C-alpha cells in the first residue's frame, strides 16, 4: 500500500469553550462514585445538583445514596430531609435504612417525619421498620407516637416479633412507662439477654431497685442463654450503688467471680461505682487502684463516694488527678464541700469551675446555694441570686425554693419572702421553706399564718411542713398550739408521726419546762426513742437545771451512741454544775482515751464580701490588736449600763476571775468587736455561731445593740437572734 502524503486538517471551531473531557460524567455509575468519594457537604451538594440536572431513570436510587451520605456529613438533618422529599417513590427497604440512620443521629425525632410520609403515601411498613422507629421514639421520649406505632404493629401482626417486642419494651421504659414495659416483657415468648437487660435497666432508671433485683434473680433462674453479660451486670451493680445495697452488690461480685466472667474496664468501673455508692470506699479504692488508665467517670464516682462520707480530703486528692473534669465531677466536689461544713471551699471551687469554662446546671446551683446558706454570708447570697437570674435559673422551682432557705439562713427574712412572692409557681416545698424560715427566726405568728394560708390555697402540707410548724411553736413557747398541730397532722392529714415530729414535741415541752410531760410523751411513743429524742430532753434539762433527769437522758443517749461528743460534754457539764469534779475527770478521760474531742466553737462575720472566722481567745486575725482593744472598750461601755459577766456556763474548775476572763473571750464577742470596728453607719452586724449562744453572750449582745445603736443578728445552732434597742427577738426564750 502506497504511503499517503501527510496533511494537516483544519477543524471547525468548538461551540463549547469548556467541554467535559469525560463524556460519561453524568452516568449513574460515575454519580454513585462521586457520592461515595465526597468528603464534605459542599462536594455532596455539587453531586446533588448534577443528579437533578441529569434526569436519569435511576435518580431515586442516586438521591437515596446521596441521602445516606448526607446523614454523616451534614451537621443537622435539615438537608437530608430535603433530599428525602425529592425522592418521588420511596421504597420500604430504602425507608427502613433511613429510619436506622435517623434513629442513631442527634435528632432522632426526625425519623418520625420519615414515618409520617410513609403512612401518608402508603409506603408499606414491615417488621424491619419497627425496631429503628421505636428506637427513635425511645431516644426522643415521644410516648404518644410510640403508643400509636405499637397499635400499628399489633394491627399488622408484628407485635409478637421478638425484635419488635424488645423495641417496645425499650420504648416504654425510656418514656417512663415501666408498667407498660413489663406487660410487653411478660408476654414475650422468647427473651434474650438484650430484653432482660432493657427491663432491668428500666427498673433501675425508674428508681425501682428492689424490683430490678428480683428480676435479676428471676433471670438467673430462667436458664437464659447466654449467661448475663457485662451490660446487665453493670446495670444491676449501678442499682446496688444508687440504692446503697452493699450486701447484694457483694453477692453480684461473687457471682462474677464464681462464673469466671471477664471483668473488662466497663464492669470494673461498675464495681468501683457500686462500692463507692454504697459507702465501702476501701474496697472501691482497691479496685480503682488496679484500673489503668483511670476512667474519669469512675474517678467522679470515687469523688462522690468520699464526699458523701465527709472525707473531702480524700475526694479532693482524686479530683485533683482528673485532667479533664466534666460538670458532674465539679458538682460532686462542690457538693462534698457544701455538705461537710466547708462552705467557703465550695464557693471557691465554684469560682474555679467558672474560670475553667464549665457552665453549671441546676444541680450545681443547688449545692452552691446550699453552701452560701450554710456560710450565712448575705452579700455572697445576693451575688449568687444575681448569678441565678443572669444564667437562666430564675424560673426553676427547686432553685427558687433553695433561695428562700438561703436567704433565711443568711438572716434576711425580707429577701426570702420577696423570692417567695415573685414565684410564678409554688409547691409544698415552697410553702414549707417559708414556714421553716419564719420558725428559725422565732416568728411563730407568721409561720402559723403561712400554714393557714397554705391550707386555704389547697396546698396539702407534708411531714416536713409539720416539722417546721412544730419547730416554730417550740421556739415561741406555744405549747397548746403545738399540741393542736400535732393532733391535726395525725387526725386530719393521716400523717404518721416520725422521730422528728416526736422530737419537736419533746423540745416543745422541754423548753416550756414541762419535763414530766416530755418524759411521759417519750414513754408513750410507738417506737423506741432515738438519739435526737434523748438529745432534746437532755438539752431541756440543762436549760432548766434538772440534773438528775438530764443525767438519765445523757446516759440513754450514750448507750445508743457511745462516741456522741455532745452527750459526753453535757454529762460532764451536769457533773460540773454539781461540782462532782471526779466524775467530770472520768468523763473527760474517757473522751481523751477514745479520741473524742468537744466540738470547737467558732463565729463567722462577713464584711466587705469577705468572711472572717474567730475561735475562742483567737489572735490569728491580722487586726487582732485592734479587735482586742475594741473588746476592752465594749466591755467597759457595757459595764457602765449594768453588764456583769455571767460565769455560770463556765463549767471548768477555775477561780471566779479566771472564769470571767475566759467568758469575755468567746468567739462571738470577738466577731462583734471586729464588726463594730468595720461597720458602716446604718448597717447590721451579722454573726454565725456554730454552737448555741451562751447566756452571757446573749445578754452581752442585747446591751451592745442598745449602747452602739446597732442591729446585731446572730445565727446560732438552732435559731436566729435579732438584737435591737437592748431586746432580742427570742424574748429570752431559746
């Protein structure tokens, strides 16, 4: 063949300046590939646009694949739902896949929109549709929709399918309908480990721990295959910890050992949490020490366990080791300090949490409010109240109830009442908090008025309400009124009196000097008196100088609790008043040998947003010289108007002059002197004393309020004393 001459052809100009180099770019295959290779939502949307432009026969399949990819790439389900709505004829199997995806997402309620379209467009719902749909309902707590779906499953005959039955049990349990969950569970013909686990966990989440334990025993006896897994064991161990059932928890631990169940990190965590929740911290610590790495959830359980036992130093050691602390961890530690008489540390830690960027929830705020009330610092209480309002807690009922209690404990009944009156919704706790506030301030008249108003508004009082009302009667000497209230509680409200109600009645009779009636009341009780009952009688005997009965009450108390420091001190004081110094020495020797020490008295005063604490004869304050100079001045001024130190409460074997010197150095007198140095004109002096104020300090405060024309508010162990113009709100009845 002859060679052809080489020629150059002139091509016509291309009408499309940007031709697609790949003629197959918009085929289903290339578009499926483009969907699977998309790395972000922007790329996916570009493929979406090409699908819509291409008008291919398989566009529904393409859109569905794009839809599944968008579930993982899209920050919300808004875009995936818009893609779903562009699929012209959704198929059952495709919708089931979508339901599975949506049920796992952060917005599970969106699965119900898919279900609604399926029903509206008559897309068949099969046995595979129900489990993911019910899972979505469970996660969204959509009970109404769940009941409707249950009805549909029954109508279509799928309600006996084991997977649907298990999903129904989960749904009802998650929505808090534990009885309905149990009805479905009991009808199941075949229960696997998952069904048992869901039912047991449902009881645990509902706080029905005993029922959970019974069901676990039933499961063990049912010859279920396979054996209980770590999820069931973890759930039941958690229930033991939350219910404080140490013995049962130990039995579960033995079951794990006897059956050679592998203790993985999840199960070990559950064991640590169980022992910590049950207060068995030594065993919890042993297991915790074996964990590596230390799970922060378990570490938090350890912090909480130590805190509940008052071992805040041990709790803090673990707390400090946790690198990434979450809100639960911070809250556990703050609560530990708030409940362990270290309110300042609780507030300091709360400030640290704020600086770290962790936002509190209402549980944290309740601990902070409690700490502030315990501290008794009004300025800090005002700051906490402002914080509550600014951070969205102002309408939370439990928070407002706590604020009432906080202000009452900080000495401001006016602010407590203001919170109460501004509340849009009140419950029995709101009313009880206000009644208790009046009671601790000795305002029995308002306590009884609020109690009657509460009844008029059809709010039914509970047992705690009656404790508050009886307490108010006790501190005001309203014996007859107290008797009527006690009878009203039993006869009209059918409330069975508990130890605390009897304790209030003993206190009522005792303060009024009706010690015989008090003893008769104890003897008529339907159950044995406890430490509180004997303690109330013992305190009343001390006030009224009834030494023989007081000694009897103290000895009864010590039989129940030999290490009770208050009873030992009271017994020592009874002997000292009778000048039985040998017996005093025996009691004190017993205390020393047993390592029991008398609780040290201290007084706190808040000035310029700072809380200052004083002990007896304390010289640790930076202004100690000025404070003692002021104290000398105050004593001189008060002596001019008739003050004479009352040494009857100094129950140690000292000379009279030594007793007078000792009594002038009580912590509340030092706090008052510091307050007088620093107070501004027109401001009140507020002091918090951890023990009952003695007779001498009570008379001292009355005279000081008159001489220095100042309102002095003292909160002691049992009540408030408002001193003004030489008088006390307690009318010398305390």
